[in-house]
C-alpha cells in the first residue's frame, strides 16, 4: 500500500515543493490535491481548515500531519532519506517541528480564502 500525500496545489509555495518531490520520487507516493476535494476530507477525516493548515499523509492507514508527514515523505525519496534520519533525532525534530508550524501558519493565512 502506498502513501497518500495531501497537499494544497493552489498554494504556489506548496505546489513548487510538491512538484519537486514528484519529479524525484517513485510511485510509492500518491499525490492528492486538497483544493475543492471532498474525497480528501472523507479519506483523512480532517476538516478543510485542518488540511489547508498542514501537509498530511496517510501511511499504513494512519493520518499523520505536519513535520512528521515530511519525515514519512522524505524516507521514501532516496535524495531526502538522510534528512528523514537526521530529523528523527528528538532535539532536531523539535526545531524542525516549530519552524514548520510557523511557516505553515503563514501559508495558511495566505491561503485561508479557500475555506468555504
């Protein structure tokens, strides 16, 4: 079973990063745009706001969001596998987590007009 990655394709920064990952990953990652996607809400059991606020993945039936989701994605991309290992070290993960939360919050503010 592959990993489903839920991302906001209508966000320029998000799209740029995800397109980069798409180019260098194999088919073990399935990319799901959350923009106007009711199926994404059903699959993740998340609200539109929650999906817009953070990147999410479904890995082995479990929904994971935020910095942990990036670790899962990076672990599947050979070029980024080392990052997934580095950031599993607790002190580094905490720094990464908080930096991600700040960046994600500002991206959310920029894109919150997409909420219905």
